[in-house]
């Protein structure tokens, strides 16, 4: 599915791990919650399906939500968490290609979740559930130790200004949390077209002792989830296609 340029990000010397924020995770601090952003059809689909397929990461009083995931999906299956699913193009395509895997899509913006919910309804897909809120909340409060088979983080906000780098999602503490939630052999797959953020992600991931870098060009048939990420509309709009870094780690057995 991938056909644009690939950014090469070398493995880095991890003898001196990057500075960490051991007691803090980057978090989404605010977002708009406007009903008017949805079309009439999207609102109808939302009202009909959200109570079954979606939840907030926190209640109205700010309490983190804890959920029985097997009961939510109605089965026990390998579980993939996608943090920042956007409008859900990749989410839907990858879930359709892997019907034996359950997918939790986490997104802040209601409009994107509504678009994904409508696409799920049209396609009749049954293995996706949606969470509105912060991905770290989901990792901390909804996902148990070694529960995940995969984590996908595609095109996270690069926060390009140096003074904003601390807001980037994939910091050492968050990657350590992801590694804890992955089962042995589970996969962390990140993608970015921002060269500076790619280097940052590579450094952080390579410094995490529970993870081992996987070559994105290698045969991925031994991995428990697909690495075939569909090309998004954002990528298609670029004349020559952006250089995208596909950064992949496997949790050590």
C-alpha cells in the first residue's frame, strides 16, 4: 500500500539515554466539543452508534474510565491501540484487513471520530471501538500489563518549535508505558513525515530496553500485526509524496 518516499532513520547509539520526564506524560490539555461540527447524517449515526461503539476516556467530572475490553468487543482477541486515529482512513482499512484483531481508535476530535463511525457503519465492520480523549489515559486506565498486541501512532503532532518539544507524545515515559502494555512480541509502529520528530522517536524507541527495532523493509510475516499502512489523503496531496519514516519496534520476548 505504501508507495511514497521512505525516510531513513538510522539506529542511534543508546549508551546515553535521552532525558526523561519520569513522572509526567505529554497530554492533550483542551479540545473543542462543538455539536455543530457534525453533518446531519453524521449526527444521526453518532446518536445511534456511539453508545455502543464509543466512550469518553474520562467522565464529565474528570474521572478516568475503566472498561472491560473483552465484554466491549464481545470476544477475546488480539488487541491493537491506535493513538490519534484522525478521520480513521488507516484505522478502517487495517481493521478490515485483519478481522481477527480488535482495534481501539483514540482521537481527541469528535469530527474525526464521527467520520470513522460513519465509515464503520457503511462498511459493516465489527472489530473497531472508539475512545474520545487522551491516549495516555487509555494506556494508563483501560489497558492492562502486556494486554496489547500492537500500538500504532501515525503522524502525531510534531510540535516543531524547540520550546514545544516537551509536548510531543512519544517521550521516554510514554514509550516505556507502551512497552509495558505490549505483550512479548507485540509491535509499536510509528510513522511521521517530520524529519526532526523521526529522529526524536528513533532515539526514544531505541533507548527503551524492552523494545527491539525492526527494519520496515524486512519481511514482516513473523510479526503479529500488519505493517501495511494505507496512504492517506494528506500524503496523496503532496506532489511527489512526502518522505515518511516508518519506525517499528518489537517487544523483546
